C-alpha cells in the first residue's frame, strides 16, 4: 500500500508540473484580455473618427467645387450682357478642367510638397506618394489623397474669380494661357507660403511670419482680387464703358449663383478645419453670421444712398461677407464674425460704388471691390479678433495656448497679418503684370472690336446662350 500511495503521489506531482505552464498561460491571457479589448476599442474609435472626418472632407470638396460650377458660373453669367453669358460661364467651367490637370501633374507638389520658404517641390510629381495614408503635418485623420482633392477645389475657384474683372473682352485662348501661368507663378507660391510645409507665412508649422489665414483670405481672395484689378487696368475699358449702360442680363441667374456660393462656402470655410469636429462647427457658424451681417451692411448703405435696397446689392453683400470671414472663420467667435461681416458689407459697397467710379477702372463684375478689398479687410480683422479659445494655434514650449489676436493681447499678430497681406499684394501685382505682358506679346489678350460688339458667345465659341424663336 505504501508503494502504491508513493506511486500515486509521483504521478499527481508530474501531472501538476505538466499542467503549470497551461495554467500560467491562461492566467496571463485572462490578465491581458482587458488590455486587448481596450486596444481593439481604441482602434475602432480611431477608425470611426477617420471615417467621419473623411466623409466630411469629401463632402466639403464637393461643396467647394459647387462654388465654381454652378455657383460662380451662374453668379458671373447673370451679371454680364446676354451676348456674353456662355463665354463667361465657360471661363469658370474651363478652370474646373484645366486646373485639375495641372494640379495632378505638378501643382499639388508645388503647393504642399517639401521645398523652401516660397515654393514646394516636385516630390509629388504626378501625385507620387499621394495615397490612402495621411500626411500628419496637414491632416492626421484623413487620407492624403482626400486632402489633395480638397485643396484642388481652392486652386480651381481662385483663378476663376479673376475672370469677373476682364469679363466681355478677353480672348478665350488668352484666358487659358494666362490662367496656366497665373496658377503656377502666383497661386502655387502663395498657397505654399501660407499653408505648405516650411512656408514663410505658415502659422501652424512655424513660419517666419505666421499669418492667420484659415481658409484663404490671402491665398484666394487677395491674390485673385488684386490680380483682377491689374487685369482690368491692363486691358482697359469695355467699348462704351461707362457712357453706355451695361446692366446684368439676368439678376435671377446671379441670385441663384449667390445662394449656391453661400451654401458652398460652408465647405470652403468649415471644411478647412480638416476634421468633423468642434472647430468645423465654429467656422460654420462664423461663416453664416458674417454673410448675413454683410447683407445688412451692404443693403443698409444702399438703402440710405438710393432710397431702396436692391436684390443685386443683397447678393453682392453676402459674397463680400463670405470673403471677409474666410481668413477668420476658424479663429473668431460668432459676435466678432457679425462685426466683420457688417463692416465688410459697408466697405465693399463703398469700393464698388465710390472708388471704382472715382478712378474710372472697368472691373466688370467687381472682383477687386469684393474679393481684393474684402479679403484685405478680413485678413486685418482676423489679427484683431482671433482668440485661442476657438483655435489655440500658438502654444508655448509646454503646450499651453498663447494669445492669438490683438484683443487677446497679441498685438504683434497685426504686424504678421500685414506682412502676409503685403506678400499677397506684391506677388499678385508683379506676377500678373509679367504674365499679361507675356500673353499679350505672344498671342494677344483682347478680342477685336468687332468680336467684342458681337459678343464672346458667338466670337469665341460659335454659339449663343439664348435662341429666341421668331413667331411664324
């Protein structure tokens, strides 16, 4: 019996020795289970956030494209005489195609690739390396390809805005060559300086002169508006201007276009948060409040001057407010946004009605009076009203938010804003003058007098916007 017990003891001991690693593994697995579940949950949350941000950015991309066509095409198309409606709309539509091709070939890299303080490089030539992986320097939760296509829509609408200044008198071929050169020599460097890695004016990536420009006050509106003024002065007035009346042929078309611009601008400004978070909400609200206040400002000034407000004034005011709030949308609270919009409505009305008449330049559709003046005003007021509570873009070494604008205690930011504005003005003036001269010498800029009288629809495209049937 003693031997039997001893043998049983030995067998049980060996069994427990063999079982120990299994029990230890189960214990470790049990301990690791919560950690694994937490890690899996965190990954699912990150994936959900990425999907939500990506959906918002693709929607915003579509909204910004809608601003060019149909928004701007209808807005500008309704403001010209009926013999030029198709030619004017075609200019906006052509930018949707032409700039997209340039962007894919090399434009994106020149704006957002690694380069120097003034221009990106060719590391993204033919969109090399632009795929599903995010570029954390720009937007860490969306594919770089989404960021690329969103920024393309800004590159599309910016040159299209200039067409309002030379409406009804530039050859289509000249317009195409001018826009190719302008996008490369003016837009791409300005976009890189303000938004690109290593850019001289980049506020989020430690530029030398950090300029606050949330969605394109300098990059889009000042460059296009100032370039528009240069174009208007270089080409000269339309035949008959200002003695002959040249009223819009369809304020209805322009009204529809302005409404589309207002809606699309939410993608323009709120989309510039590059994520579907609280910053996008803040920019959305600021955008809407500024547009509404600008309608009141422009309409009120017009009412006082003329004794009645006009529909054309109301829609022009809305665009002025949207322009002015663009650089500030992601930095200011709703009430300052109201102030910016109200001031922009009055100032832009003054520029369109008084300043243009005083100097006599023919900015056909007031591209400078609205975009150049409104963009400059908005960039300055961004430096006044920006607050870190909305967007803590400036931080100390410990990561604590620093004051953003003048009213918050950062008076130096106004100087930075002025530097950014001066760069935009200088680049637009010099670059546009050079390009106009080159195009003029090579293929000529302006249509002949005969073709201008005939209209761009027939002379440039061989078709008419409206075919009126004559009763038999």
